[in-house]
């Protein structure tokens, strides 16, 4: 039995992993899918202090208060920023990192640095509400439906999307234990369409270890291909 902590991307919540989590739990694994502060069902906690550090702390606290060890930590999209920071701060609790079509940052990089064109397009429609600069409103931005094409999937996704604080995307990640962090085994599960646009160096550790996989689907692959994603996550646990 393995323990998975599934971290969502921008404007989503733990809800986006329902289909994957169901499959992993049915195989006997423990699964946690926390929602980051200020989005999803925790949107009512949105405030001007919500940034990348706050989201890293959200997940670190889950690991500590649930007494989780040897965790397979999975991050989708912006969640790659979060899980990298979590592993840096909780090295003794993380056994494997899985980047799910996700950002793979180095020390000092922000998501805006890693995906400048996409983030610029997101910020172009920013609005300030209650003192918080928000982007990626439902149905807006460069990926209004996050790669979903099935009408039923879109109908399920659309009412759950919440705008995301821009501060999270602009804040550089600060690592204190980068050398040790890079020693944690990692896997990459990416969308086939994004492979040509990725830095080969970011993928090399997973490729060398035989844990680089691609799925021909849209960005929200945990929604469109939950069986394939769950199967690959089970393979990670079996290594």
C-alpha cells in the first residue's frame, strides 16, 4: 500500500482528482487530495497574503498533521511549483515526486518565468477584487477549459473553477535544500502535445530512470484519462 498526496493546479481544487483517487483507493492505497487556500471549496479564505509560500505550507501541514511518510507527492500544472517547495521543506516525508503535466522549477524561478507567454495571457484578463489580483476566471484565459473537449467533462469542470491569485504565479520559489531535493526519485507524466515545448533537462532525471510517460490528451489529464493516470501512479508505487 502506498500513500499519495495529489496537489492540484491553478484555479482547481482537490475535487479535480476524484476519478483518479477513486481508482487508487480501490486498489488499497491511501489518497489525500487537499485544496489549496483561496480556491475551490476554500475560496472563501482568499486574501492578499495568499501566495506560493502559503500553498506550500498548506501541503506541508497535511503531511505533518496526518503523520504521513514516504509519500508519493503528485503535482499537476502549477502544483509542480507547490510540490517542489513541499519536498524542500519536508524532505523526510517525501519518497517520490510525480510531475503531472507540471512545472518543474529550479531555485529562484516562478511559474511566470517558466511559462511567460501563457502567464502573460492569463494576466491580460486580471481583475482586482477585494485587494487581490486574480486571474484565470471561469471560462477565460488562454485555457478556458484546460484541454477538455467532452461536453460532459466541461459541464462538470466549469462550475468548480475559481479565479486564482496572481501572486502565486509571480512569486519565485525559494529552496533551501536543493541538492537533497534533487536526490528524491521523480517521475514525469506529461501530455504528448507539450513534450516538444519542454526543456529536455527538466525531463532527463525521469527519462534516465525510465519514468517519463506521455498521454495523448488535454492538460487536465486526471479528468480526461483517469485510468491511464492511475495506472502510471500505481507503477510508481511498485518501483
